[in-house]
C-alpha cells in the first residue's frame, strides 16, 4: 500500500480546513486596519495578514508538488 496519496490528501484537507477557519479572523483584521489606519496595532495586524497569505501560498505550492509527485509515482 502506497502512503504518498494518503499523505497528499491529508495535507490538502488539513490545510484547507485551517485556511478556512482562519479566513474570518483575517477579514476582521483587514477591516480593523482599513478603519484605523493610524492605530499602533495596524502594522502588527498587517504583518499577520501578510504571513497568512505567504502560508496559504506555500501550502498551495506544496499541495501541487505532492499531487504531481503522486501522479508521477503512480503512473511513472
């Protein structure tokens, strides 16, 4: 039994659940930044939004790589 497809599916589902659960918090942080541009908390909240975007991008790239590796391993 090959473990790579199960790792791929688990990684994608886990990452998707985490990203969806964090989405609402990021939307409220963005609304706070837009409403309070002069607040001292704005740069800290902006940095957390940027890291969330970087993490989502990295998750997407790793997911695509795992899918390609799974197909390559299965059909190669």
